C-alpha cells in the first residue's frame, strides 16, 4: 500500500500529537489535587484513585481495543478512542465530583487506544521507519507529560481549575483533528482482513506471556518508584524540595532512552545490550540509594541511572511488540494482551510498596524488592531476546 506525501505528513503529525495525549491527562492531575479536594469535596482516601483509575482502565480496555482494531482497522479504532478521550477531558471541566470520575474513566479508555494501537499503526504504515516514528511518539509523550506536571499547578494559581483543565484539553482537540485529517488522507485498503486472523489468540504463545511479564514488571517498577521515591529520599534526610528535584530527575532522565532505544534495537545485538543496560541501571541505582549518608550529587546519579533504565524499559516493550510479531494484526493483539496484564501490575505496585513500608517501617526493603524484580525482568528480557516471533510459523497460528 503506497501513501502520498500528504498522507505521510499528516500521519507523522498525528502520531506525534496522539503521543502527546497518552500521559498528559494523568500527569497534570497531582498538582491539582489540593484544589480538587477543596472545591469538589474529594475525600483524601480517594485522591489516589484519580491516577489509579486510568491504570485499571488500561488493563480492562487494552484487549477490547486490540480486538476492535483487528476487526475495524487500527486507524479507525484510534479515531474512536480519541473521541472518547476528548469527551472525558471535556467532562472533567464540569465542577462536579461525578463528572470528574466519569471523565477519568473515559480518559483511561481513550488513552488505551493510543497505547495499544500506535505501535501497530507504525509497524503497518511505516515499516521502514519504525524506530524513528516510535521514538517520535514516546519522546513527545514523556515531554508533554512532564510539562503537564510542571504547568498545571502554575495555571491553577494564575486562573482556576476549570480553565486549567480546559487549556490542557486543547491538546486532545488538536490530536483528534489532526488524526481525523490523517485518516481521511489514507488510501483505501484492499480487502485483506482474514476472518481467521481477526481474533489472534496471543495468549497461546509462551513468548507473549514473557513479554507481558516484562511489560508488567517495568510498569510496576516505574509507577511504584514514581510514587514513593520522594518519600524515601525525605526519610533519608533530604528536604522536600531536594527530594522533589530528585524525583523530577528520575522522570525526565528516561526521555533520552525512549528516543534512542528504538534505534539501538535496529543494530546487531542492540536488544541484548539494551536488556543488560536496563538491568544495570535499576540495580546500580537502587543499591546506590541503599548506601547510608550519600550526598545529593550521588543521589542525582542514582536517580539518573534508574530514570534512564525506566525509560529504556518502556521503549523496549514497544520494540518487542513490533519486532516479535509478523504484522500489524499480531502487533495490536500482543500490545493489548501485554498491556492488559502489565497495567494490572502497575495499579497494584504503589499500593503494595506503601503497604510493605507501613508494615515493616523499612525503606531499604523496598529497594531490595526493586532489585529482585529487576533481576526477574532481566531474565524475562533475555528469554524474549532469544526468541524470534510469538508465532514462529503459520502452522502455529
């Protein structure tokens, strides 16, 4: 299937703007929580649910999104998901706790569409530029998510919560409009959907389970560390500002890795070296924080190590979805399956880490748990790297 220059340009802009919407609606919320509690009467016990709800929706919606993509087309299904995402964003502007929760549910479903379908769309539409297009959306996703965290509090102080939510919803408007234009420029596809392949049972593949485990572990580690590292650093003697700065370094340092991993993966042994690097980053960073009396400069290094490892781990999962499948149908199915399992891990992680710390009073135990889970993820990565495809031959399908 050939695309003209206009279609290629709109698809590229669409991929970037869809990526911009895949974390922003979540990361903009934490700085607004005090205002939300005050103006909407949100109980403190439910505040964390505004970030947990999207993760649970990712887990529930991902397999449904994958099936819809394989039946109706990935590009069309993503357009529907973006409409739902924008509807959720607009619903949250209404100053009502019910609207806030309902909007968050819709946002979780809408984001799932991008999470699951973009890797498949890139594999299908840009088979010779997979690394470049994958880096485009993952870097945009991380950059806009970080800006959202930093700017939402400032906008809220200058204006109010409704204006802040409305301003950020414009990113969803732009994403939907550009993707709709990109969709209109696509050439008509030949009838190529094989009925027998509309529902691809990737759960029958042991390699798919290893990829799901890897995705789940990296999600678990990222969201758990993002939640508890600031408290851990404060307990180690750093001020609230210093701990927050270290956590910001952890979050931002993953961006260079998300940019480079898709290109490194194209090199010989690139995937293997990446798996080793991810393991070393997490382990050395966690063990470094365990050293008592370390200064701020050393902890910057440890935050960088774990941040780079976290960004690389997410990026390599996207590469696994693309490289370990034969076509866009399998990519969407594997992506949906792995993310369904993975985000269940992610939703449990912060709660489990908090429970362990409260029950034992030990922050060191959480770091040792991080090391243990990293080593398990490393083993899964080695097994994934050693296998070629989730279905080695047509006979296995």
